[in-house]
C-alpha cells in the first residue's frame, strides 16, 4: 500500500478491493506500534473498537463519505467508552458516557477511530510540552516541537499513523501543528462546527476543525462535521459561499514587520508570486490593532479558562484539583485576577473593547479583499525545551493566530515547503466568516500550481 493515502484514494482502493478496511487498520496500527513510544503521539489506542468498525465497513454496501478513513482525536474530544484525559492528570482515568458531535459524525460517515491524541493539558500551550503525559516529538525532527496544543493531531499525520485527525483552535492550535508538520488544516468560522462534547477552553474563542494531508481531505471532513446539532447554540447552519471566479488577497502590513523569519517571508513571497500567476490579485491592507491582539487574547482567554475549569472540582469529574499543572494554575490565577472587582474594567472590559475593534478592522478589510495571507507562526518548528522556562516567549508564538480567533473568522493553514534545515514551512489564508469554500478553492489552486504532493516524515 502506498502511504500516505488521501480520502479519495482510500475509497477507490476499498471499492476496487485493493485492500480492506481491516488491512488499512492493520497498516496504520503497525505504524503506531513502531513509532509511538519514541514520539509520544497517541495517549490511548482503541484497537478493538477500530477492528470492530473496520469489519463493519468491509461488510457494508453503503457509500459513506469517510468509509475506511482512519482517524484519531485530540484528547479533549469525548469518545464514548474510550478514555479522555484532556492531556491532564485530573482526568487520567475518565471514560466519557457519550461522544462529541464531531466524533459521532465522523464515525457515522464511516471513519475508523484509532484512539486519542496527545495535547497540551486543557489545550493550554503552543508546543505540546504542557501535556501531563510528556511532550510529543515532531516526526520531521525529534528534537523539535510538532506545535501545539493539538500536538498529537499534527504528529499522527506526519508519522502517517492516521489519514485525518481533529483538533481545536482557541488561538492557533489547529493551525500551528499543521504548519509544523507539512499539513493542511482548517480553523473554521466560529459557529460553523458544534463543540458539543469537546472540553471547553475559552468558549468565545474555541473552534473544532480537521487536519489532513491535502486541502481536499480537510474539506471533506469539514463538510461532515459542520452544522447545527441542537447542542451548541452558537452553531448556525450557513449556506456555503459560492466559489469566486476571481480573487483578491490582502497582505496585512502589520503581519510583515521587521524580525519576521527570512525563510517564512520567502515562502510567502513565493506563494504570492504563484497566486499571481494563477490570476489572483494582491493588495496591501491594514489591521492597525494587530499589535494588541495577543495581549487582548491573554486577558479574555484566561478569564474564560478560569470559569470553564471551575467544574473540575474533583467532585463531579476526575481527580482532585491538586492535579492541575502549572500552566492551568497560571491561567486560573490570571483569569480570576482580570475578572476581579476593581480590575475588571481595567483589564477584561478594555480587552473586550479591543476585541470589538479587531473585529471591525477585519470586517473592513474584507470589504476590500476576499482573503488575507499571513504567516502561521513567527519561526519554523522550534526546539523542545527552548521556551518552556519562559511562558511569555511561548505565548508570543500565537501572535499571528489571535486575529482569526478574536474575530471568529476561518483560516486555512497550507504547507508550502521546507526550511534549509528540512523543517516544514507554510502560511495561512484567512477569509470572511463562512468563506471556507473560497479558502479551499484558493488552497487547491495554489497546490495544483506547485504540483503539491503530501509527504510523511517517517519511513
Ligand atoms: N497557544 C494558545 C494558548 O496557549 C492557544 C491554544 C489553543 O489554541 N488551544 O492559549
């Protein structure tokens, strides 16, 4: 079997009986057995359930959009009967009684669940190093972070242990692991995908989305998981935007300032050239409040975290709150502080005003252009341990991510090449709310133009 497969290739192979779903499951499990110890990607492998589902797929005559698609979930998605830890010792032995909507929909569409993927505890982090179960290593370079907080969701694909995965993005956590793994991913519009059954981090910012090897795969999974389920009141069913025949992309000047990594600048310059040769127009645009985005995020997010983590009191779920790690404690304290009387106006309310300004600025830009191009992260994958003693420098990794979460817009992370050291490079395309279809269209145009081939890191 030629790996990595795309969803289309998987379906074709199954229909033509080149392989069975059970054989597919075998080959992905073999990869997990071979590499998981070293890379710490899966926290739980649900082998029995996977084979049960694979046998069902092999017997079924139904044509399902994800039939035989082997997948894993960031460990903050509830999976009925399969341990769900949120990467934290607090939930070490927790077995959920139901599955998240995204999980349920993927399984109903024929997806085979291989297990649960490592992540920063409670999704707090940018490198995977805050997991209470140890850091995930980047299959492209064992000494580097695969990006967080959905660290296992990216690494599982780079190591070819899954065909697609899911993650959550509160400020970059779906995009960064894709960017650090030569992968595609989508942080959907806020309100496009239900968060039912996904452990909440910061509820006004959280979004659920897919990671995959190609734009087409990410699009297919998004179409399976999107739309209302009656359990998340922020989700609205939205008519998909029509594909455009002509695009104009904005270059937000505040994102391209001195200090940007030269290899990232270069890969984006090249992408702009390629888009231009495909007939896409470019225009410089301005988001003047970008410099406040990260400060604004690090007030609103801990405020919401401090409230959401209140339910893990050791009575209703899991172990005692003593088991919270340093990062969760830091955020609970910060959040409680910015919400406390006397400081609420100075911090939380000010941040909310800045957030409104950021929303207005992005809206204005999308009156001028159809999308914006930007880096995902300021540098290529950094070394494990490099930022762990300095939370502020870790927080700054999210500098390009915050705008999309604060304004609720979708963003597609797209791989573009490799650095001189052989580490993955890429960029993001942000669009107006519910413009996912246009972002997919642009992503495919670009990948067709560079004759993109998905790649995996380990033999
Ligand atoms: N890195 C960010 C943080 O630590 C965002 C995490 C996320 O998107 N879940 O808050």
